[in-house]
C-alpha cells in the first residue's frame, strides 16, 4: 500500500527559509511573467508539471511554492538521490525510479494518494532529465500523463522555467504559469492522450516564456524574490564610496533596476 512521506513541519519551515536566502544570494531575481495565468485558488488538488532546464529548478520551485501557502506540498525526486539524502523524505520529496515498471507503478500509486485530497500539491519535473529550454519536442515522461488520467478531480498546471543573463553577473530565474488544465474537462482521456495534452500546453508556455526572456525587460515580470546585484569586492566598494562622497544613493545594479 502506498504511503505518504512523513514530513517534519519544523524542518520544512527551516528548509524554505534557507532556500530563499540561498537563492537570493546566487540569482539577481526570481521573476514571474505577468502575461501568464494565475496560480489556481484553493479547493482542488494541483499537479504542477515543469520543464527541467537546470539544477536550480527545485530551489526556484520552493520559492514559487509560496503561491500555494497553507497547502500540503510534495515533489518528485529521483529515487537514487532520495536514498542518498534521506532527509529529503522529511521535506515531502517522493522518490521516483524511472528505470523499472515497479518504480513507475509506485509513482502512480503515491501520486494518486497525494492528489486525493483538495489541499495538496505535487510538483513534477516531467522531462526526467536536464534539457535545454530550446529543445523540441519536450519529450515528457509518460508517467505524468498516466497520473493525470487516474485523477478524479483537480488541476494540472504547466509551469515553464528558464534562466537568463541580462545586465547583471548573476542570472534571472524566470517562470511563467501556463493555462490550467482541469481534470473534469478531459474525462475519458487515457495516459498517452494526457501526456500529449500536457506536453502541448507546457511547450506553449515555454515558448511564451522564451519570448519574454528575449525582451530582457523586467517590466514584463513580477519580481517574486529579489537577489544579488553588482560585481562586489573592490570595484563595488569604490562605487559605493564615490556615491557617498557625491551625496548620491548607491545602486549596485548595472541596469539601474534593483530587484
């Protein structure tokens, strides 16, 4: 019988605080595209399906998960990594073995159990491997479609991620929410059809985010978390002193836009 990870709430809270500090230190900003859809309101379980461009994805996901504050949240992770870092299980990570039929079946059982309650959210990087944001097709793993086909209610939410260097030495972590797919509106679809549908919606969302990113325009985004700016060290020390001597406010950013 499938069982949920036994999370430690105090550890989850501490981990979230640590992640926000860590991300703030290493990126210029986490930004959410204004033209994207809104995060679904409470009332139904949510399966968040992401592309997988970088190592940063789970950490950026933690920052974005504030949109689901007050809900029980879980995330899929490679089972090998979970065995190596068992503490992740106490944070709500669910191990996925993509190399065996038994592992795939266990993912479906646990995923269905998680999404059987309206206040729960499951995050899945459905490509199952690091993939460039320009790669097409996205080639989502079929497990996400088979899981969606087993749900009696809820929302499947495409969420696109991209990392871009604009005017600062640290990257912009960019995200865009796609059009939510209501399970009730697609009753009767099998796993393969669901996988095609989710991949189509996620591809569309990622294409739109790519276009947003190429504008290099912060005004197209809402800043979810401001991070580091400037070069640091002697160079920024001199710039700070110069601003002090001339009575101006010191702005470490190169683009004149403080996150």
